C-alpha cells in the first residue's frame, strides 16, 4: 500500500509543473487578454521608452524574463511581446532578445510536459505496433527536419510545436537548437514590424501583422521549409528504391 502511495505521489510530483502551467495558462487567457494588447503598448509607449533610456540593461533583462513567462505559461500576448522587442530595442538586438526569451520559455514547457507525460507516452509509442509505430519511427529518423518544419511553417501553433516533441522522445539539445534557429525568420519579421511602431503610433494605426504572408516574406520562409523537408523526401525516395 505504501509503495502504491509513493508511486502515486511521484507521478503527481512529475505532473505538477505541467498542471501549474495549464492552470496559469487558463487563468491568464481570461484575465490578461485585455492587458497584453497593442492598445496597452500604445498607451504606455512613452513610459517604456523613458524607462529603457534610463535603465537599458534592466529593461532588456526584464523584457526577456517577461517573454519567458509568456511563452512558458502559454499566456496571450506573445505577438505583442515580439513587437515590443522591436519597439524598444530595434530589429537588432530586439530579435535576439525575442528569440532568447521564446527559446527559454519553450524549453521550460517542453521539459515540464516531457517530465510529466512525455517519457511515459514516448515509451508507449515505442512499444506500440502497426501504423502508430511506423509514424513514430518515421519521425525519429527525421527529427531535425521535422523540428525545423514545425518552427518554420506559420500554420503550426507555437505551443503545439513545444508540446509535440516532448511526447516523441526528442533530445533536449535538438529541441533547443531547432527552436532557436527555426524561429529566427519569423522573429526577425515581427521584430522589424515592432521597430516601426513609432510611425504607426504617430498615424494612430495598428501594425500590419499580415506582412508575414506577403510574397517577399513568405516565399523565402517557404524556401527554408523546402530545404528542411528535403532530407525527408530523399530518405522516402531511397526507401522506395530499396523495396
């Protein structure tokens, strides 16, 4: 009986970080949507600039920490945070701060999910048979390419790209490297939009977040997607020849 209790407590302890993340994400969704918004940034822009000018290093540190919290707890406002990075720090080093914050936050939720459920689910998938096992084996053989594709394709929600690898036994270093490098194109685009917010505020307009889907932006990103998918296609063709 004691062993069963200890085992249950151990499982609960492992799942607690992810459960806390989920709870905070739900609460944040309903309570922070009106605060982490473009209007909030517009209303506080002068105070933010003044604080940055007086305390640059502290502002950068607080900004990165806030970005980590937003991503780790899947709070609303990640896009606004990215724009703020550009508004406060220009495209560079703003994009670097955004990527660092997003990568650390993504790694936190990846680790929590893997510790709570990922290892157990991964073991079950590894021990499965049929199509499920074939899908997992296919992903295992192309982990780098799949990880980069999830980051580069704009249609894949960021939080899903954080959770799915935790269930597929992806090594942490691969997750971190692919996240950091894979989100750079999108981060640079949105950070550059944020860098131009001064003029947007002056005109009383809102930023054009659909810019990422304009041809001059989306085509190079799709080109990177093709490069990421190329190893998968080559392996598939070789596999068919070997049959």
